[in-house]
């Protein structure tokens, strides 16, 4: 879809066409940003986890073992929250994208949102916007924006759901490793 939008002909003097291209560049930049936030957050979380874990095992310090999992969990959870926050910024661009597509006669992103699996709220929003009547573009924009509700685009149906799974699995991994290290001290195996 990004390739179609990039290759779409538009008049450089047309401000709506230019804005449409620029808003998609902004959307893609935000998506890259939240992917980088999560990748860097994971790298920092895992490296700090293994470093503190190594130090705690070298020093035989149980509090440092707990600190390793705690610090890594906080870092990865912060990364996930950053992803959610940036994802909401991506979603907040949708009303303007839909408005510009209606004005310009495009339907690339509307078709994409309409075809989203597991949910009708995106489709419903698009259909309500397409049924609006307005005398001029300013009034159309006001009506589209007034229909906008972020809950129509839930994070659970977006890519951020994958980040949530990765976050939970990482946190579980951190604590399982600590439990496996500490378990023999508290539950010795019978000989």
C-alpha cells in the first residue's frame, strides 16, 4: 500500500495531494519509531538482565538476582508503553487520511482499514465518513473529525498486540530463570 501511495500521480501545486503524501510519510516514520523503541528497549532489557544476573551469580547475591529481573521487566514494560503511545499517534492520523482520500477520490487506506480482520469498528467508521454530505472541505473535515473516536481502532487489533505478547513472554522468561536459579536453594532435591 505504501508503494501505491508513493507512486500515485498528484499535482505538486495541489496542497491536498502534497499533504496526503506527507501524512503517509509521517505515519511510516511513526511506525518505524515505535519499532525502534521496542527493539532498543528489548536489547537494553536483555543485556542489563544478563549483566546483572552474571554479577549476582559471581557475587552470590540473591537481592541482585531479583534486581536483574525487576530492572529488565521495568525496561521492557516501558518500551511497550512507548509503543502504545506512539501507536495512538499513528491512529490519530486516520481522520485526516480519510478526509484527504475522500477529497482526492483515493481509496487506498480506506480499503485497508475497511478490510481489517476481527472487528467492524474500523469498517463502521469508514462507512460513516463516506456517507457524510458537506458543502465544502472544511465542513467535511469537521464532520469526519467529530465522528472520530480512538476506541474505534483498538490496540488489540493492531500490530501493537504482537509487542504485548513479546513483552509478557520476556517478563515471564526473566522471572522463570530467576526461579530456576533460586528453586534448588529452597526446594533441595531428595537424594
